[in-house]
């Protein structure tokens, strides 16, 4: 029998496929807006500039200082640029950092947002904003933060380096893995999770061999959209708590940390969520933890937290912080078991 559920569907307009970048001008009009501030990181400024040229007088200006972890100081500077340029909407071109900046502005002034997503992190379809001030990261969940329009044009992901493609794809998979056992899961979010992981699995296998394979890049964005949608719909558990702890308190890089921790967090929860995880385990030779580890290894992904600069002496503190104020998790959070999970992830060992 289908279990009872509540499903709060996030609104949003998705334009998917190579060439959809052409639609930005029409989409600005569709929002009833006239002038867009275009956001990017310094690294993607040239792409943002090209987009500005493409939309001509609809571009009010550019702000290319998006930074990781969405620092509030950068947001306030971007808001000044928004006011000064006379913009009435935002176009964010980039990954989670640039999208975070757009969300942070929209949270404050309710500006409509168009996102052109260029990584697989999934932030573009969530009503979640993480931002940092004085070294402290806080998260808000607010419908105002959810972008109105998302454009997935895989031609913009061809140059995403293979290593980043792999870690970003594993980051997306982590949303789906946690989604299948989420307390507030529903049949649709679970379907999206399994299909998202399958699409990313198949696409990443091709991308590591042929980074410019447009069909594979397109399939990876399809998987990223599905996995991101799961993140935007249901609650996350131990895996995300561990990654937030390692990123927030030890300054480890976001996507790489997700990539390394995922097989271990999945193995931790496997005994408590065997039925829910089974369709995903089936995608990885029947074993969710070991299978994900082997898959990550086959892609050349980083496998060990020690390679990200974490010291073995920091693992005790990491375990203490990770078990403090835990998110809901299918398996009870046991400090000893979490500490040995971290040890294995630090060493890069295959989960048992
Ligand atoms: P990112 O946005 O930080 O991008 C990393 C670097 O890659 C940047 O220099 C960027 O300009 C560059 N880049 C992006 N796309 C590229 C492309 N196609 N080609 C070449 N270079 C490209 O990386 P990310 O992993 O997408 O985002 C991480 C951030 O997003 C973290 O701060 C994380 O907390 C946040 N995030 C938020 C949510 C949410 O729902 N709020 C979800 C996932 C991630």
C-alpha cells in the first residue's frame, strides 16, 4: 500500500536543452521585467559578458564578484550595484556560489531571478539560501529565494573541468541518496531521486572520457535537475550534516567533501533504510556504500578527507560537532559509529 504523504511542490519554470540560453531575453520579458543585473564569479565573467551582449539593452549591468559560501558583505555590495543600475530582475549565470548570491539579493528585495545553471549542484531549484557572516554560516528556507526561471543549457557545461564535473555530480547524487530515505519523502521525490542518480551515473561515465560529449553533458544536467529538485522538496540527514560540519568548521571544499563522504554516509544508513536504498543500490552492483565508492574511484574522484587537508587529529572534534543538534536520520546518530565513519572517509577506505 502506498504510504500517506504530504507533497509541497515548488513552483518554477524550467527551460531545458542545448540552445536554451537564447531564451534569456524572452524570459526577462515573461517575468514582466525590463532590465537585468547579470551575476557571475570573476572566473565566469567572460561568459556573463557574452550574455550581456546577447540581451543588449535588457542588461542593466554586471556584478562578477560572487564568492563561495555567499558572504553577506558581497551581497550588500551587489545590492548597491542592483540599485545603481536600475535593474528590476536578476540573471545568475554559474554554479551554487553565483546562484547563492542571486538568492541572497532576492531574499532581501524580492527581485525575480533567472538562473543559468552551469554545475550540477542543484541550488537553482531549491528555496534554500546559505550565507556567511563573521565566519558563521546560516541557512534560510523561504519561497522568496526560489528562482522563478531556470535554464539548463548543456553547451555552457562543456568547459566544466572533468574533476569538477565528477565532484559536482556526486554532490547532486548525495541529495538524491538522502532523499529516498527522507522522513518527508513522497513517491514522486523518490522517483526523481532514482532517475536522477541513474542519469548522472551514466553521464559521468562518458564525461570522464569525453568531456565535450554534448548528449552526456545534457544527461548530466537532467540528472542534476532531478537531484536538486529532491533537495528542494524533502529534508536531508546525516550526510548533509557531516558535509556542513566539515565545510563550515574545517573549511573543506563543498563538492569534494560531498563526493568523499557520500559512500560512507550511505553505508551508515543502509541497515536502517535498506528497502528505500535498494533501487539505488541496484544501480551500483547491489551495494550502496561499496558500490558508490567503486563508482567514485572509477571516475578518479577524490576518496580521502586527508587529501583535502583535514588532519587526523581533527576527527574527534568533527565527530563531536556532527552529532550535536543532528538532523533527523533513519539510523540513530551514534557518536562512536560516526567517528569510525569519519576515520574511513579520512583514510579513503572502502565502506564495509
Ligand atoms: P561554485 O558555484 O562555487 O563554482 C566553482 C567554480 O567553478 C567557480 O569559480 C565557478 O565560476 C566555476 N564554474 C562554474 N560552472 C562552470 C563551468 N560550466 N565551466 C567552468 N567553470 C565553471 O560551485 P558549486 O559546487 O556549483 O556550488 C557550491 C556552493 O553552492 C556551496 O557554497 C554550496 O553550499 C552551495 N549550494 C547550495 C545549495 C542550496 O540549495 N542552497 C545546493 C547546493 C550547493
